[in-house]
């Protein structure tokens, strides 16, 4: 997973359990990172992305759980109309 790094970092000091430090160090080694700080930053960024995805998934679930039968029928109709033709004329990446 590629994650864009920020240009400006903030120096902080944290007290961590030995297990957490070992996990960060193992992550650094396994992923070939330059420092434990980089490994911790990567782990936190991944967790932020995971959290944001979960929020989006929850919003979709909330929408579909509360959408009227009429709204769902309209969406089903649009999906059937566009279906496999949706990407005709769109260049592949």
C-alpha cells in the first residue's frame, strides 16, 4: 500500500509498552523502512485510512437500510440500464 507522506513532521515523545515497541520494530524490518518512526507513522496512516473506509461503509449501510423501496427500485433500474455499458468509451488506466 502506498501512502503519501507529509512534508512537515511534528516531533513527539510517547511511552509505549515493550510489545508495542517490538511490533513497530518488526514492522520496520518486515517492510524495509528506515526507522521505527517511519513504521509507526505508516501504521497510523493505515489505521486512519481503515477508519475512514469504515465510516464510508457505515454511511452506505445507513443509506441503504433507510432508503425507500422507491429509491432502491430507481437505483436498480439505473444499474440495469448502465450495467456493463457503463464504461464504454472510458480508456483503461
